[in-house]
């Protein structure tokens, strides 16, 4: 269970990215965060695995306060939290297999990396992960030879290597076309339902939210302005919509 | 209206202020930086004018006659009037065409510059006598002063126009005057003298041609020559038995000298020659129609061409014989040699030299040293890579800027580093005598020191920094704060003490002498310690318990500073230091190139690291990867192509540098080159220059090709 309590993030230039954000994510939930660009979605996700250091507040992960963890503890916590990114964040010049294997680094001794050593068992695990996302045949291609959708699947395979209990997905489909978006979110849904991995995902399109989310929170200017279940979001009113997205926003539907 | 009057009033004020202090009026008028630059320019230019004037005594015949001055002024005025007339004419003629009107200005400027360069020297030639021209050279100070005055005048006019930053007249006159001033001074200081370059070029041709096409000395030639010898005794004391007179022999070259005994010529202290005995020389059996050369060989076997005692080159007659007369030359006899000595007169006729196809000694030497240079460049590049790669990561802002430590961790780290290093040194002190010490096994001993000092320092650093950082988190805040303050005070005190001692020796040693500095070192150190401890403790208390110290930024700044220093000092200077350190030779050059390569590559590498995509780093951090793992899997793959390109580029530079680093004793072909130049062996020097050129061009081509394929 992930509990976020009174989380605030003020950047060094004074920008308030998050203001007193609190919510709870039960195990096995598919929680979607919605909001405009700059509303604090990325900051919120990055605070959870401390890629960004929160200014105030607590984040309890199964009872442990992530914000207070030291370096060694953080390594242990981070390897339970997978993350996928809008721009995939693959090492373009490395092979797909190496990119997937890097997901396992949190479990491996640091000095092995000096000689670029991965045990055979980990390589098999990486191949299995690639099979699960359906691109095992690309294992030895360079990452920059893949299409956008394939790259995001490598990103998911990399996260799977961590044996994650939760996956943070920062606008995972914003760089992809609608068909690919459904395919990627389909993988996440499968992981969520079949392997009981909690998913925290930020999304732009409301129809995708309605299709995949079990729970939704809306952020606006760093504050939580909306909290709802799948039912709530399916019946979202114009008023609620404008409360999240601002008065000028128009509802539109993309894909299906 | 009121505004206008106010502006009018201010314009006068500004002009007046600028008349007193250049630039002040502009500053008051709102154009502060404009005023500052005008002031700076005037200060620098007048300073340089004073400098030029101070050099006047070095030109004792300074000062043109009034007449010459008038002629010069008249000619200059005529030139300026001519130019202005030309400009006016150009404007008149081109009034109808917009393009021509805009083009008139630049054309006029270009034409003036052309005339200044081409016509002005000729004009000076015409109106001034040569000895007057020399004096003109000393007029730079006056001329610069005129430029200063002109800028001053312009500045007053400018000040009157300035109304805030937006309303300021064009700066073009200022820039033009500035350029004139700088060129005048620059030409004088650099002693640019085109006349000399042209006048003396013809004498250079012979030597230059030897350098440009030196291939004759690259090969060995077999010279067939005809030789005949005769013995001569000198001096000729009474009762001596002179060598027998030669007899002409058929079928081989011969020479007959009479008499075979005589007195040497003498040369007094002033170089005046008193002739000795005159010899009659007859010879035969040589090739008709060609020259023979007469050489004199002294008793210890040194042969030379006799000078000033008669002809030494004689053309052989049609029957193969010749005859001539020669005084016995003046020969410096070693002081140990007593009494009569046997000298040899040798007649040599050289035939045509035959090409053997074998490389000459000089060429072989040059090739060998060229190889040495290339290898030096290669080794320096390799060593440079090894040392600069780790440094470059420390000098990459994006990797270092977010590394922080707590006060307690910092205290533990520094104490660990210092304590560990000290313990390592003591341990090595005990251990190294067992392997023979610095004298018998220098490398092993040094390695033991490095491993122990570094190893224990890093080990203790990790242990103590972690222990104290964790203690700082667990303990009561007051307690951890006092640990932080105490530790920081200790560190600050140590640094302050070292700085205090350094101040005593480095600064007081200069102003008050070494002995006084020695006496004051202790108190200065203690004062530094107290001040350092107080400042550090104050800082620690401000940071509070678990205060954040941006240790990464400190390391970044320190490494950057080191790299900048290393790069700012030219490889040639490093080579001089290397020669002082390990003596002349390729090793000194290697050290010099390595140091410069580390600094240069470190900077290039770190900039390559700074420009990588941060996404993969973020992704790997999110998986729980350590810093080392993140670098290996997210940074290294991204920086490999630029690193390769920079390395090749550096290799290129290093081989180039290695060819001339020998000029200061750093080994390689440069060493040979400078020797040959000093011995006036221009052909051989030419060989070296050719080899360098070929090597560098080849290398350029290869590295450009590889780089193209790599990146």
C-alpha cells in the first residue's frame, strides 16, 4: 500500500510543483493521474521513487517512509518500483537485451558493472521479459533501430526485470499513436490484473482514462482537485472536467 | 519646449564633463557602459603612448627636422583631401542609384585602407630621406597621442548627443580611430617592416632552397676520386733528414713537391700572415680539363684547405699534368709536439658522384627520431586517456551537481581521508624497506605507497563518512549538530593552519625575508587555524544537524581548475619541466604531452558527458542502480563516440607536438632538427622538416577518415 501524506515540492527557483498532496493507493489498483501539462504529474511520480527530493510530507510504502530512506534503503525500495517514461529513456546505442538487463542492476553487485558482467540466469530472465511484451526477436538489435511502440515495450520489459510491486508510468503513451497507446496500456493492464502489480500512471486522454483506470486523481497547479473511481470518471460532468482542466478546456475524444 | 531646453542644458553639461574626463558625460547621460568603454580606451591608449614615448631614448636620432615634418604633413593632408574629394565625387556620381549610395561608404573605407597600406609607405619614401624614415619609426608615440586626442575630441561631441542608452550617435568614428591607434602601436611593437622583408628576400633564397628540397643528403653517394700525396717536413732544423722526393709514376696519379723540408707560415695576433717556405708542386696522371684540390694534412691527421698561401684549385692540363706554387701554410701545432713534424700535402680530383640508392646516415637518423616522435605521441595519448577518463567524470557538471553529503558525513569523510592516508603512509614507511626502498626498487616502492595511501584513505573515507552520516541521522539532533560543528571546526582549523603557514612562507617570505617568515610561521599558522575553525564552525552551525554540503560541486570546481591550469601551460613549457625532472629525451617529452593531454582530454570528455541525454540516467536510477552502475550503463554508451573522436583528435595533436617538443630537449625529431639548424646543416634540417610535414599530413588524413567513419 502506498500512502502519500501532505506532499509538497518547491523547486530551487521557487516554483511550487506540488502543494499538500495526499492520497492512498491500495495494492492492485490502476490509478491514473490526470491534469494539464505542468500540473505536477511528473513531479509527483518522481517524488515517489525519489528521483526528485520532496520538500515536505511523507510517502509511506508498505509502512516505510521513503522520504527518510538513506542510500542503501533507497536502492532496496527503488528496485521494487518500476518506472516507464514518456520518452522511453532507453540507451539508444545499446542493444535491446542490455537495456532490459539494466532493469536488474538494483539486485546485482555494483562492481560487476565494471566488467560488464550479467549472469546467464539474468539473461534468461531478460529474454522472458521480452517474450512477455512480444519482441524477443529484437533482443540483439540496437535500441535506436526500434519504433516508438517497440521502444516502450522494451521500457516495460526493463521495469519487469525489477520484479516490481508497483509501476510508475509517466505519460507512457503520450509519444505514441492511439492504436499503440491501447497496446501499451493493454500490457500494463495485463500486468496489473494477472500479476497484481499496482500501476500509477499519468495520462492525457480522457477516453484512455475511462477505459483503464480503477481510480483517478486530478491535479491542478500542484493540488489534488479531483478524486474518483472508474464509475465516477465515466460519468464525469462538464463542471468537474473544467475544474480539472480549466475554464477554456474543450472535451474531445481521440481514438475509441 | 521645456523638455527641449532641459536636454539642451544637459548636452552642454555632458560635453563639459566628457571634456574633463572622457566617458563621464556619456555615463551621466545614461549610457554608462559606453562611457566606461570610452574611458577605458583612452586610459589604455594614452598609457601605451607614454610607453612608446618612454622607449624614445633607444632611438637616439629621434626627431624630424622641421622641414621634413612639414613635407610629411603636407603630403598627408594632400592624401586626405584627395580621398575626401574622391568620396564627394563618388556620392555625386552615384546619387541616382540607391545601391551605389549605400556602397559609397564601405568602398571609401576599403579604398582608404588600401591607400594607407600601399600608397602611404611610398609617399613616405618620396618625401623623406632614408635616415629621416628611421626617425619616423620613433614617431609612434606622437601619432598615438594624436589618436588619443582625436578620440577625446570625438568623445566630447558624442557626450553632447547622448540621451540615455537608446539615443546615442553612431560609434563608427570611435571604432575607426581605435583601429588606427591600435594598428600604429601594434606595427611598432611587433616591428613589422615590409620593406625589410622584401629587400632581404633575395639573400634568403639559397638557404631556403636547401631546406625546401633537401633530398640530396637523404642518400649516400659513391664518389670516385684520384688522390696523390707527398710528405713535407716542417720546421726544417739544420741536420734534419727530410722525406725523400717523390718520383713521377706512369699509369697512376702522382705529385712531386720540392723542397720536402721547410718553415711554416706564421700568423700574428692581428691575423697578419708571414709566409714560410714556398713549395713547387708538380703533378700528373689526373683527368685532363678538370680541377684538382690541394689539401694540407697536419701531423695529427687533420686535413684542411690552405688559405691565403697560394692557389688550391688548379685546372689539369690536356696531358694530365699540372704545376703550381704554394707557401707552407700556417698550422697550429699542439703544444706538446716538439721539433720537426711530417706533414702531408694531398692532391685530390673528385669524379662524378654516383647514386648508390642507400639512405644516408642523416636520413636514417631522421627516420629513427621520427619514429620516436610518433611513438611519443601515441604513448602520451594512451596515458592521457587512462588518466583523463576518471577525471572527466568528476568534471562533468550534470553528474556532480546533485551529489550532496551531510555535515556529519563530510566530517567523517575528510577525517577518514586524512587519517587513512596518514595510516597508509606510516604502514608503507614500515613495509617498503623490506622490498629495497626507493633506491633499489623505485617503481615497486612508489606503487606500494600509492596503493596503501590511496587504499586506506578511500577505505577509511567510506567507513567513516557512512558511519558518521548514519550516526548523524540516528542521534539526537543536538548531538549530531555538535558532532558536525566540532568536526568542521577541526577541518577548518587544519586548512586554516596550512594556509597560515603558506601565507608566512609565500607572502611574508617575499616582503620581509625568509628568516622573519620562518619566525612568524607558527603564529601565522595558529591564527589561520583559529580563524578557519571559527568560520567552519559557524558554517556548520548555520547548516544545522544533517546540513547539506554540495560536495559534488566542490570536487567539480577543483577538478575543473586543475584541468584549466594544465591546459593553460603549453606542452613546450611542460617539456622544459620534464627535462628538469628526468633529463632530456623522449621520456621528458612524453611526460609533457601526457600532462597536457590529460588536461585537454579531461575537459573535452567532461563536456561530452555534460551533453548526453539525461533520460537513461534517470531510468537507471529508478531501477535502484548505484552511481557506478548508472555511469557504466547509461553514461558510457552515450559518450563512447565523442570520446573516440576527441581521442583521435588528441592523438593527431600529440604527434604534431611531439615533432617539435624536441626543440626544448623533449626528444624526438625536433631535437635533431634544432641541432641541425644550429650547425647550419640546412639540408639535413630540411629532411627533418619534410618528414614532419609528411607524417602530420598523413596523420591528418587518417584521423579525419576514422573520425568520419566513427561518428
